[in-house]
């Protein structure tokens, strides 16, 4: 069940579209923010709110990497290791995160602080290497600044 605030947000989004089903993606995002990940209850809540069958909602949710299907840490690190980022040292940044936080790609720290997902380009090739932490974009990452940046997320 979504909170009243989330239901209001979803209703506002639905009102922007000619068809309720067009609101599935933003509604999934709202549900994910509310539940922390897309639980079966979150999928059901989006289905109810948009009138789209649960199977269709789940199909949309499993297609895109931005939706999470298991619990994640308080802060989600999405680090790109694709070509531009790799050339500028992204693999070394993965090692630094692993050594500093004991965090493997696809995993979550024991204290639940961080989860790490390796991305295939986040659209910042010109300022590589880059990562997202939650919804914050960080570019021009270096071996020196990545831990300093991550330490801002408690
Ligand atoms: S290759 Fe990393 S942002 Fe494009």
C-alpha cells in the first residue's frame, strides 16, 4: 500500500497523460522510493493505481536497470566501467570501493550503507569516469576524490 503522499504524487502524474498506463514508469519510481525496492506489494500498488495488469507492470519494471528487485543499501552507487570510463581508470575505482568498503559489484555493505551496481554508460563519457550516488551525478572521478565523495553519504 502506498502512502497518501505517494498516492497523491501518482494521481498528479496520471492526470498529465491521456491514458493511465502512461504513468506506470514514474509510478514505479515513486513506489521504489517508498518501499526501498520494488516489492510484490509495490508492483501491486502501481497496478492498482494505474489500472495496468500486475504482469505488465512487472514486465516494465524488470526491463529497466533503474528499478531494483531486491533490498539495497541506503545509498546506491552506480559506477560506469564502460569504454570511456574504463580508459580513464574506472576499474581501479571499483578496486578502491572494494578495498575501502568491502563492497563487491552487485553487493551491499554489511552495514547496509552502500550498494554497488556497475553500469554500461551513464551518459557522461566526456567527463569520465562517472557515477551516480542515489540521484547525484559525479564526474571526473579520480583515485583521490572518489572516497571523499562517498564519505558524504552516511
Ligand atoms: S562510458 Fe562511462 S559514462 Fe559513458
